[in-house]
């Protein structure tokens, strides 16, 4: 009986230590930034100041790395506050960031022309990644 109790206790300790080790390997980082919108006439010229984006509350869609938005790849959906600020904790990994502009999902394509990826970013455990993104409703 005593040996059976020791075996059971050992198995429980082994299972719990396995869970703790697995949790320690799952590191997270923080993604934060500001969302803005360009509006009006932003055509540059002599004596004309460059346009600055105005902060806006917008829906942010985070997917695994993607060339275009795919609902099946969606990891998180969040909304920036009225000052355009947002912050979210994510597991370490590589992601794409999209913005919802009315009914349309938009992104900034990067790494073209070889393979276009929508606004790629990387989360590293215990660190902060800053991504500022803008909607473009301006005339250029």
C-alpha cells in the first residue's frame, strides 16, 4: 500500500513539473502602437508642411504571417482607443497586422516584389514591439 502511494505521488509530481516546464517555454511579448488616418490634400510642395495622421479608433486584426487577410488565420481582433492607442499581449512568434477601414480590410505590403507580406512583425518574449499604422483617405 505504501509503495502504491509513493508511485501515485511520484506520477502526480512528474505531471505537474511537466506542466510548469511547458508554461515556462510559452513566452509572451507586448504589441503596442498608434493608429492614425491621413485625410484631405496631402500633396507635398514648396512651403507646404507634410500631412500628419490624425489618431483614430480603428479595428486591428492580427493574423499569422499572410499575403492577404484570411479569416481562418485570425489570431486576435482589438480596437484602438479614441487616441489611436492600443496594446496587447501575444505569444512569441511572427504575425501580420491588418486594419479594418469601413467594410474593407487593408494592410501595408512589405518585402515586395519577391513575396508580399501584409505588415509583418515579430513578437519576442518579454519585450515590446511597436507598430504604428495608418489608414489613407488623403489625396496625394
